[in-house]
C-alpha cells in the first residue's frame, strides 16, 4: 500500500469517527475512533504493517489532540467550516503537519487538496489549501 492509499484510509477512519452531538449550547462535533481495518474503511486497499502503523499514529494523534487541532483549524478557517468531509481532511493534514515530522508540510497540504478533489466540493480544494497555508505559516513553514 502506498502512503497516498494509507492517507486515504486514515481520512476514511477520521470521517467515520466524527460524531455530531447535540448539547444545550447547540451542535458540537466530537471524535470517537472505533474502527477496524476492513474494506469499507480502507477502500479495499491491502494494508501492510507500515501502513497500519501510519494510520494508527494518525488516529491516536487526532484522538489525543482533537481539541487543539479543532481550534487551530477553526482559527485558520475563520469559522467557515461546514462540511464534515473538509473537516476530516483538515484534521488529517493538520495532524501530519504538527505531529508527523517525517512528512514535509507541503506534501501534507498537497495530499489534502487531492483528497478534497476526490471527496468534496469544487470549492473545497482552495478552501483546504488556504486553511493549511495558515497552519503551516503559524508552525514556521517547512
């Protein structure tokens, strides 16, 4: 499995793990990972050990740092985030940028834009690119 395929599988897991919960203050989104590496999640890709390790590291980082990631994404999206697909892609890419130091920031951003082209609206790639550009600038570039 290529890293691109592993990234898509991680995106699918993140998307499947987002749950909108109603609170007294309105709707909020939480992250509750509950997944297995089945065809529905992996898109039918065959997972090797390296891919599983990458996916697990991403999911664990999102779970552990969900609030920080959400706040950073909201800050750079100027609270204009509406699609769960886009939010899932941004969670994945922001996690790579902040916590997976072996992945260049521009690779994370480019792959996120590719995921948006495949899974989201026509406006999403530009939106995601803009948000991630802000995140990367704040992190000191790469």
